[in-house]
């Protein structure tokens, strides 16, 4: 949580599911709010514009940037899309 605070994210902005889901690796999905919360950090680390990352989240089947806890984002699919854009998944 300290890293989030260092990046200007307040406690009230953190979805409960951010700390209760997906960390066990049993649940491959997160709510869109949790994915969107990480967009600035992922953008900085990868160089992918934030708008493009949000677009990726929106296009993942079942994913949406709307505020709805019924929708989920498949973390594996999201990570694979990011790798495709960065070329970090290519091991030739």
C-alpha cells in the first residue's frame, strides 16, 4: 500500500478486491477498478501510453473500465497483451 500512496493513490481509492483477489493465483481475474489503478505504474514501466492500456482493458473479453464489480479482467490475457506491445514475450 505504501507504493500506491507514494504515487498519489489514497486509501479510499483502492478497491477492496485489490487486496483480496488474485494474489492467491487461484483467481485469474480482477475487477476493472483494480486494473485501472495500476495503469499509471504499468505505463511508466513499459512506455505504453495510459490511454492504450485502458483500451486494452476495455477490449479484453469480460473487461470494462466502467465502475462495475460484476465485470472482471483476466490478468493473464492483460499481461499477454502488454507483452505483445513491448516485445518482451519474444524469446527468439
